[in-house]
C-alpha cells in the first residue's frame, strides 16, 4: 500500500502559512486591543486585486492537500467541510496572533478570503477525484514508486523550492556552519562557554573551480540518488535524471533572475558549473542500474563530502545585498522560508535515507 504524501505536504504548507503570516517574528507586545477586535472592524479603505488574489490563492493548496488526504484515508464525507474548517481555524489563529505584531495588521477580510481559498482548493480536488484524476495519479505512482516512498516524494518536491535562495555555489544546499558559529557566538557572549567554540586561524576562503565543480556535481547527484531509492524501473530512473536536471536548472535560473534581474538569470552557468552538470548527468544515468541500497549508500557518502566542502566556503559576497533587495519586495516571507529549506534539506534527506535503510524490506 502506498501511503499518501498529502498529509506531510499539508504539514509543510502549514509551516509556510505560519511563516508567511507571522514574519518577522519580532517586537511581540500587547497593543491594548483584543485579539478578536478585527472581526468587528470596518471595511479596509485600500484594497487591491493582489490582496484579494494572494489571500484566496495562498490557502487553496492547503485546502486541496487536506481534501486529498481525507480522500486517501476514506473520509469522503468530510473532504470539503473538514479542510475548510481546519484552514479557517488556522487563518483565524494567525490573524489573532498578528494583533501582537506591530508590523502586521489583522483583517477579517483576510480570514474570510483564506477560508474561501481553502474551500475552493478542496472543491477542485474533489472534482478531480470524480473525474478520475486522483485514481490516475495513484496508478502512475504505483508504477513509478515503491510502496514506502512518501518521505522521498515530499523531499523531491521540496528540492526546487530549496534552490530558490541564492547559495554560494549553484545547487549548494546545507551551508550552515558559518551562520551557526555566528549565532552561537552571539548567544554565548559574556559566558565561559564562548571559549569552547573553535577558532579558525584564517577566514573561510571561496572554493577553487575544481571544488566548485565537485559541489555542483554532488548537488545534482544527491536528488537523483534519492530518487533511485524510491523509483522502481531503471528506464524511469533515467527519465527522472533528465527531469531533475531540468527542474534544478530552471529553479536556479529563477532564483538568479529574482535576485539580480532577468538579464542575469544564467550568470551562474560558468565553466566549473557546466562541467559539474555534465558529469552529474553522465554519472547519474550510469547509476540507474544499481540497486536501491547501493544508491542509498552512495547518497550518504555524497552528502558527507558535499556538506564538508560547502561548509568550508564563505557565504556569497552578494548575500547582504540580495537579502536587502528581497526585503523591499512582496516575496520576502516566502524567500525566507526558501532559505530555511536550503539550509535544512540535505540534513532532512540524510535522516530520511538512514530511516529508509533501517525500515525497508531488503526484497523491495
């Protein structure tokens, strides 16, 4: 039996909603008004089509995922009402919490539109189910993926999102050492534990072209090897390699375009990157023949080398400038979430593969 990926994806999307609703998580205080006061407020003076669209569209995927999860668990009767109520309560809680954030403005209209968006997402999923689209996906998943593949599918779906934050090296995820050292150092100031932190004789140096090529190579091979752990047929593994390379390149180009402008969408595609991508394509296609346990072992080895190399490099020189540019736009909340995904995705993959090796039947 294939367990539905709708529930873990819905949980991830709830995290996205909470992050987007409560960013920047700073200056919490009681402003002297009841958290539910916005329910009786007058209509807003300024209202744009963007506000309308983002509130409806933002909750539609959540309603759809919750409805899909209900269908997959046999709760057909509640596939519209339950997702709508759950999303409505989540939205209401977010609006009430915003009353304690001076930078945010709670709104009754936002809550109602969020509820409408979740209901519309649930209706779309139910309609697709009646048309047979959900059953069709189940058949495709059964042909492509092994039964215990839910976690792998979720991680593969999140990989392009993790690439949206500009890394120091293209496809370079999990670069946390420098930021972690700074955070720990600031927290341990004026304590005896500050001396416990390691001290480097020299600052981190940018990667040489050869090391950058290896990081690009491993950065593309890791999702491919993860796919090999959950994809059945070898020919489908080959198709997946091509899709992963295309989606990863498109996400990286989109990140560059959003960060530095459309003219620079492909500025990251230097010679080391091109060589790394070509080698990743050839090696990944060759590894489609290996069993899943060998793929898992190679994935763990690749993650170790990959994270070691990346965390010996400093953050991008344009990091502060890029972050400032993003803060001026409407995508900062989602961009900040992409940054967290970029930090944590390789470590979540590491945990998942270890659990897969521990639990999965050797015959599968």
